[in-house]
C-alpha cells in the first residue's frame, strides 16, 4: 500500500463511524492511479461499492455516464441527480490481486445490494458466491415474463433449441446429475415386510416395469406379487 495514503480504521470501527456520520475517508485528490475500492454516495444516501486498478479514471468515466449502464441503479442515480451531486471516495487502496476480496468485504459492510445500496450484484470471491439483489432479480424476471420471453407461446419445432444436439460434455453432465437424483420407493411384499428401498430406475433395471411401479405408488394399480410405496419426495443419495 502507498505510504502516502493514511491507514483506515478497522471495518467495525469504520462501519460505526459511517452510521454516526463521522466518517472521514480519502479525498478525490488521493485517487490518482490508485488501485483499490471506492464508494459512491448518492444525495439520497444510497451507496455503491466498486473496484478499479485506476480509480481516478473510473470516477471520471462515471461523471460522463460511461461504463455504468450495466449498473442500472447507479446509472439512474447519476442521471437523475447528476454526477456532481454524488460523493466519490476511496475507502481502501489494495493490490490488484486483492480487489475482489476487498470489494466483497465492503459490499457486505455497507449492504450494497440492499435497499440502501446501488449495487445490483455482489462480487464473487474464492470462498463466497456472487448473487443479484432482490430488485435485480425482480427486474430480470419481469423482462423474461409472458410475451417478453422468446419462447412464449411456442411449442416443439417453434422453440429456438429444437433439434439442437447436446455436446458430449453436456450429456456427461446430465448423466452425472441423474445418477445422484431420483424418486425413492420402498418395495414391500404382500405381508407388509420391507424388501428393498431404491430408485425407480434401479427397480426398472432389474426387470420391473417403471410404469407399473409408478401406478402402484399412486394407487392406480393393485399389486399382485409385490407392493411399492413411494416416499413421495425425491432426494439425492450420496
């Protein structure tokens, strides 16, 4: 870390100071050619957390409304209030290889994807997966609902994926997944003694009719030699 940049307080202390309004972060003058994590605060007190290998350049692009259309919450705020009405701050300078870890840390500290945040998605790290905000999920769902869905009202040959052959890797992935999943049924004899518990496909591989097993489990077929009782809920066998 550059020795000319003052050290920040601990995350817990900083969070307390931010909530009390007493936080004093780096100024824009200290952003030149700095790699690290920055914070943008809107006039409505909503927060965006981002990373860059050159924060000064990134901030300038935001002020011109460049490079932020993929972040609609931030873009809309900059467009409505104007870039000059926002506060741009560096909250941590760090090496490039630590950017994802530190960005995710500060996103969690400021709840950047919540109602008081402007991030649409949390950053993926080596030990934590990224996820979209609730607002982003609802927007994506709305955009793909009903007639907005490219497959809406289409059947069979009309769908975009009809006739597409799966690759070998896709087939192997499907087989691997199916081998660990399945509907479990219990096989009883006519005296009510449990004989075996296994997947339906395992019984079918031994010569039992898969359709008859399903019908017996659903009560549509009266058993003659064996009685099958479904556990109803499919689950994985490890």
